[in-house]
C-alpha cells in the first residue's frame, strides 16, 4: 500500500555510553507513512487495544487526530521531517560515531529533537512531554551545559563484594558538549592516593586494618555504594570532581571484545581477546596488589583502555549496534549499575532499571549477598543455590530459606541476607560468629570512623544462640553470619506477619547480587482451602536467577479449579 504521510508511532529510550563502552542512542522512534485508509484500519486494529503491549496507545490515538493538519501546517510537516532525520541519525549510530570521533556537533540530533519536541508540546500530548524529558536527560548526561565526569568501576565478581565484586580497575569517562575523554588505570593507583585513615566496616577488619578504595563498594544498595565512592574520591585532591559512578562486570567487557575483536598492546606484546580479558584483568589485580611488576606491567590496563578507545572510533555501525545490545543486556542483568549526583539523572536511570537500588516491597523481599573475605585474593566461580519455601498460616507466613554452594572448594565466607523489616527469626543453622579481629588501637593511630558505617553498626545485634548478626540497612532487616557453604547449607526460618487479614495475593521481590551465578527455587503452601492461580513462574523448580525478579501469586478457593 502506498505511503504518503508520516506519523509518530513510538519512542523508546536508549542512548548510553559506558566507560570503555559507551551507551549509544537507541531511540526506537518509528515515523511511518500511511494513507488515510491505512490509518482507519490501524485505529480499529486489535494491536491498539492491547495497552499492556502498547501503553501509549491513547496518547498516540490523540496525536493521530492531528495528522490531517500536516497538509495544512507547513511548520508541523517540517518538524516531523526533522524529527525523522534526527532519529535516523541516532538509530543508525551516526551520532554515536560522531561522539567517539570528538566532532564538534556530535549532540546536534539530540539538540534538534529537544527543540522540535518543544514545538510539538503545543498539542498537549503527555508522551511528547515524556520524550522531551528523556532527550534532556541524555543532553545532561553528555555534558551539553557543563562537563560531566563519571568514574567507571570495573568489578571482579569472582572476589564477591556486596555491589558485585572487588574493584580492580577504574576509568574516568568525561563528556563536554558531547566530546569524550577516557583514561583509566588499576584501582591501586587510587589506593595509593587514599591517605585517609578510615576504620573499615567490621567484617573487613578480619582482612585489613584500613578501609581501602578497592573495598568502598561495601553496600548492596548501589546508590549507597556510589555515594560512598564519590565521597572518598572527592577527598583525593584530584582536579576532576565526579558526577556519577558506573560499575561494570567482566562479562560485559567480554561481549564487547567479541564484537570488536582483540585489543593489542604492542608495547608489551599483549593481545587481549574476549577469551583472555578476564585473566588479564585478574592478573593486573593480584600482581599490582602484591606489587609484582615483572609479569603484568603497571601501565597495562591504562594502555588497554587507550587502545580500546581507539578501536571503538573505527567500529562499524553494525558493531556499535551489537555493543549497544550488549550494554542493554548488561543493564537488565545487573552487570552494569549507575549512580549520579544529579537527582534527575539518578531518577531517570532508575526508571531504566540501571540504578541497582534496594527496592521497597509490600509483602516479601529477599536478597542473598556473599562476601569472600580472604587475605589473599581467592577467586571463586561457584554457583549458589537458593531455595525459599513459604508456608501460609492463619496469622503469618513462615519462610524457610536455604543457601548452599554448588561445588567449589571449602572456604570461609560472610553472608548477608536482606529480608523485610519486622521479620521474626525462628531458627538458624550452620552459621558462626567472629567477634575478634586483630586488635588495632584506631583512636591512638588517628583513624576516623565513617559516619554511615558507624550508624549501621550501631544497630547491629549479636544473637549468640543462632550465631548471627542482625541489623537494619536500606529499609531491610539484614541477617548476617560467617559460613562454609561448600560444606554446610546456611538455613534460616523466619516469619512475616500479614498486612491484611487473609491475603488474596502475595508478592516476592527478589534481587540478585551483581555478577553472581545463582539458581533459585520457590515453593508456596497456601492457606487451607486455597490454591494458587496458575502462574508463569515455575514454582518448585530451580531456575537461573539472571536479574531482579518480581513473583506475584494470586490465591483462589480450591473449589474454583
């Protein structure tokens, strides 16, 4: 059917430039030509009636009513044509390539969209307002008004820490009116600059007498971790002040290298591929920590970042599209997390599920966080098995949680289980307490206490009967203990009181620890006389937990089935 005019169908955000990788614009804005007959059939199509699939249906239907004016309104026609051109530039990776190549007008497509969306706002359409806000957020991210500096923290989940893994390297990603700059190095460079003598969180005292920069990501809630990294980075006395923190796990880098191909460091005859990146990354952590300079030269990671940056400049549009897809997957799977000083950006990326924050929930919540606290870096690739059984009684829910390792060697680990506030512990098995780290006279040595850590630890209660610590963090009750998961599963039984007399539904908010391989199983026993309405979640089966997950169950009388 011949197409002879254009209408805005939908816009979905994209644009993300991250650390070594830079999130690209990925607006899925389709401006399709249709004649009036096709418009009529579109309006009556079942597709438009499915709001779950197409939530902007009503807004777009309203806009379609204005489309006949295109023939009369020359300005409107010009605006729609300009929007089409700018979106094609963004979708086609032209804007991203211009950013990578440092061109003066790299942000022009976004700036033009912002102006054109301002014009379209006169039609009083909510979705136009939403698109304009998104465009303005990306202009802010790319430093249109003032330079923006982000610390990209490379984590190693094989040395688990609450936000994902030990901080092994970093890069400073800067944007100034779209122009990009990127420099990086081993995290131990920042350790050397971190002269502050700060008392570490209590569990870290068993491996370190000082809180080092590489362990600042001590908090499962990534906004908490991001704020702490910025706080202490600001005290290093460096010229650049941070506007945000972006964490990235090796899996994302491996995906990027599989698209770009090897990155060569000629100075040291190194060829970093998707298969060798992880060992290269880990070697520069362990050898820099031991101050071994012969095997992996001290500037190898900074040269890797520099050469990767050059290689990205010559990437094809197809390669950039694949990189964008890998980054989007990384956001969804919590392999990438972001925090921004600016509340507008923080709220925006939270709406994209990229903030990594601890979520509020009305009913049930679970996050299991493992910390490998060894004096020598002991890499761990075990898979975790997490099993939760919920039994409904007349007054509350009795949860039985079991955490174990699937394979791997025996070692001591610190486990933190985040649960709903107000739970009551009934029984705990196979944990143990450690109360006596090496004695250090911190006050005599001039150490200071971190106010946030001090406040958290002030709420800590030691339960010697159950061999656990209990404290409050990020609105959750945290149950912590030391464990040997390869030998014995850690088991907790606890109760959650109803918030209503007899629940007809129940929601479990399940959050994963970034970078960890976890298999999760969930089973539920409803009240007598009730059954669970069929659900897509496979109750009673162990499945890989690849991302944060909501599980909502609906209870109905057993007689209804």
